[in-house]
C-alpha cells in the first residue's frame, strides 16, 4: 500500500523559511521521480517542484524558482522541500506525490494528507 506522509508545515511570517518533509512507502522509492504540489483556498492544485529518481534533475514552477529547493534521500525514502523567502501567496496545503517514471514527466500519482503552510504578511 502506497503511503505519503507530509510534515513540517506551520505558520511563518513573510520572508521566513520552512522545510517540508515527505515520508514515502509502499514502492521502491528510488524507481520514481517525486513532486510537490500545493492547493490554496479556492484554487486548484498547482505543481510546485519535481525531482528525478537520482536527485540530479529538478523542475520548479516559475512562482517558486530561486526560493524553493526540492531534494531527496533515497536511503531514507524521503523527499524534502526547503522554502525560503516565503510570501503570503505561498499559503496552501502542500502535498508530495510519486512520479510515474524515474524521470520528471509531468505525470504524478497518489496524494498524501498534506501539510498546511500559512504565511502571514
């Protein structure tokens, strides 16, 4: 059974930082790209960042480039999202997801329960 458990969210002031973590299980973690998505109130889910199976290739939404960094630890089955210079518009529930292949394709499967990030102005 595939499980994705996000953690690390919270309330932070604009300009602050948070590090999100996602523990993945139920699949051979190193066989898949991983991604982070978010959903703000009243909006659809939005791609935030992706990382290939090795960690060598990453992809970011324009809105977070230069501020967020995705990384992974295949030995621990973990994927992370370091978020710096946070803005109120980053407020959302953040989710990690499994990619469909080892490379970043834009297609993802499974959702965790999400972790709430709230950025105050």
